[in-house]
C-alpha cells in the first residue's frame, strides 16, 4: 500500500482497513464531489463552512469574495482542514450497533495561500470545471474587476487520508438468524433537472454540458 | 425576524439576506439531513469529520466508539462547530462570477457533553430515527455491553445560523441579452435502491420503512 500522504495526524486508528493514504484514492474521491467543508479556527472557535472547490493535480483551489470573512480567515490561518464526503448509501444491519453508512471521505490538512492575480483566471476555470465540466468556455469572459474582487486560495495535497466503507452490513454472527430485513439502501447517481431561467431567450438551446450533467459522472 | 440563535459569531456579513437565525429554520434544515461535519481543534490543528446525528427539540446527539479518538476529542473540546449542508442544485449564470449553488446550511457553535449511560439508548434511537425513520423498533435490542462501548454526546442548539440560497441566477443586467443558456440544475429527491444482504432469509419481507425511504422525506 502506498502511504505517501500519511502522517501521524492522518493515520486512521478506528477501522484502519477502511483507510487509504495514496494519492490516487484521495484524488478519485475529490474528483467525484464539488462541495467541501473547510475547518479553520478564529478566536479559539473552530468554524466549518461549506464551499465549492476544484482540483488540479496536487492542488486544491478555493475561491470567494475578497471582502468575505471566510477567505481572509483561511488565508491567515496557519492550519486548515478540508473535508470532502460522498454518501453512497445506508447500511441497514440487524442491530443498531452495526448499522452504518457507506461513504467515501477525504480529510486534507495543511494551509492555504493566495493565488497571484495572473493565475486567478486559470484557477477559477478549474473550480468551474469541477462543478459543471464544460461550462466555463460558454460563459461571458471574466473581467479584471471581477478578478480583483475575488480571492483565490490554493492548498497543496500533501497530508491527507481517505476513508471508504462499502458493502453489506457486518452483523454479529448470532444475529443473522433473526427475521430482520438487512441490506443497504444505495443512493443512485444524481441526475438533476434543468430549469431554464425565466429570462432565458427560448431560442438558446440547451447545451450538452447541462443536458448530460450527472454527478458523479461515472460510477 | 426572530434572531434568537444569533450572536456576533453567527451573524452573517456576506449576503445577509440569505441568513436566518430563528430556531424553526435551523431545525427544518437539520431535520432534512442526517450527516453533519464536525469541527474541533487538537494540538492547534482543526479537524473536520463527517458523522451522523439526530435532533430532538433543541439538542443534537452524536455518537461513536468509546475507544475512538473523535468522540473523546469532541467531549474534551471547549468549542466545537457542527455544520449541516443540503445541496439542492446548481445555479448556472451567464458569467462565472454569478454562478453559484442552491443550498441550505446550518452552522452550530457550542460544546458537546457526554450523555449518561441511562439516557444513551433513547439518544441512540433519536440518531437512528434521523437516519432511517421507523427502523429502530425492528432491530435486535441494544445490549448493555454495546451501550458501554458507545459514547453519546449532546450539543445544545443555542448559537447557530442558517444560510439559504434558492432560485435562478442573478446576472448582471447587460448579460441577460447574451445567447448563453442559464438556469438551475435541480437535484431531485434521493430515492435509494434497497439491496438485500446476501445472507438475508428471502422469506423476510421488505419493510415499509425501507421500501418507502426517500431523502428528504418531503420537498
């Protein structure tokens, strides 16, 4: 097993067989999602806020308003945590003790630093591509005023863990004989409904990147 | 507007019109989800971990292994943050700047304290009911050894904010004339597939709480 992203802080103690520390597993989970939960500390209080992100190789990009508190708190924080979770299904065991969730998650530790103005547009495209692949090229181009109003942060993927639970419940041996329905409730691929803006010119066709949108793209 | 859960720490500065601080809005969002992201600090490093939870009135219950690091870290932490996020859809604007996500989230600040052994079973039922309503009564009863191996924490809902974005994109006025498809991609209700355990006796019928499971229950 490739443990290159492992540290004493990202090592998993409970259910170590569910843990992974190789870049490929971490990257595959990051690529299926687009919302992360960022943890940072301000005045001794931890905060956890959801936001979108984009991955490019070993870098995660985050963005937000230059006036917003979150991005400024993140940029000045010595240590942050970014967590991404995909809930694949529910594990319905014969006891509460063994009932669980099938999920894939990544916990990424490190710090975030501002992206220079010259590199912002490329980073914003990466975030856009993560949320809706293929859309960026169809948009009205970003202006330099917009780039100035936007803070973009980068976080290197160097210290991380992935945790994966799949499959049926693992019940106590004597419970298998009980007449209790057990199995999993698997969440299907998310296939959203396109709702045109009320002000959209009906002559504008529905583009393929919207019509074919599914999340995750393949499973 | 009822601001009873508002504090200087949960006040929203960006997009204040998206913010809510009344218990009813917070509770409604908490009731639709079952996975939260918990933030806590250990050795100066913030960690964000996903877990299931249950709400009962003004209390949130969390549970985990008594041997696990997370629950012990949470119980000894002076301050934690619990965040719950529902992603309802994608907002496809005519520019990257106004592209967004329709979501509902709750950020809850406070601390967690252990639930006494005598109250653990009731709290575990509340968590189970949050994840799969109606299942707890059908399970093999919890044993006292299992209760001992499980740590249950409670967190009072006293300081919180909710943030809600709904509706179509809000583009710059001059961008509405552009021939760019815009609107929303709305994620449908999640209607999971029941997969029986390979060791399930085929004579055990599929119960209604599994057959009719949808998340969220109503929308």
